[in-house]
C-alpha cells in the first residue's frame, strides 16, 4: 500500500517467571527486542517507498537436567542447555503502479547462532570418571533471501496480496568452543 509519511515501528517483549519448592525459589526474567523498522516514501508522487528493519525469527532457551542416572554401575548427573536464535534484517522497496496496484521487492539477511552446553558429572568421588566433563558447541549460520510481492485493493476495506519467496539456503558452521574431559561412549 502507499506510504505517504515516515513510519517507525518498535516492539519489545519481557517475561518474568517464578518457581519454588519447599527449599528454594528462583525468579527468571527474560526479554528482547521483537522488531525495529522504518518505512518512508522516496518519491511520493511515483509511490516509490523504502523500508528497513530487524525481526527475530526464532529463539531457543532450553535446560534439561537429570539428577541421577547410572552408567556401568556409576551414578552421574547430566545437564544439557541450549540457547540462541536466528534473526532477519531486511531492506524493501515498493512501487505503486497506480492507486490500487503495488509491487515490491525485499532482500532479507538471515543470521544467528545456537549454543549447546553439555555437562556430565559422576557422583562417586573414587570413580575414574570423577573429573567433571563439559563441552560448549556453537552453531552459527547466515544467508540471503529475496521476496517479490504484489498487492491490489479490491475496495476500501479489502486488499489482496501475493508474495513469492524462493527457498533460502543458510551457510552454517559449528565450532567446539570448549571441552574438558572425555565423555564415556554412551547415548543419552
């Protein structure tokens, strides 16, 4: 649709959770920016507009902890933690063919990382595996995506649009950031 003045967009998210049992209490606060965007006309008389922004696509925050397990007669605790996510930065142009029909092109840059942390601790002090074992692995990725769009106004209250977004390919890399000790050969 036609943009006849500068538009700003900003969004944020915040959550707070409280968990407790008979012995302890924990409060978890979490928040992030959910969108930042600006759009403005470049040549208003030709209905040519530009937009740019940032939008988180996915976010992970996962913690799994087993208090006591057993492997070959040895008791151990295992903790897995995963966090991170991917975001999208975009630049878009739209052109008004006439007062009811518009076409647009958007270029999006997808980027982000996911971090994995594993910790394995055998609970028997005289065990040969008593040294705590842990590793941190980071996976990062990025890629470009293009979107073409068309919008028409059927009447004052109804707009109809069509977008074409070809498949995007992300290039990713994994890096072992830190590893101390050897994990026994087992599947968890």
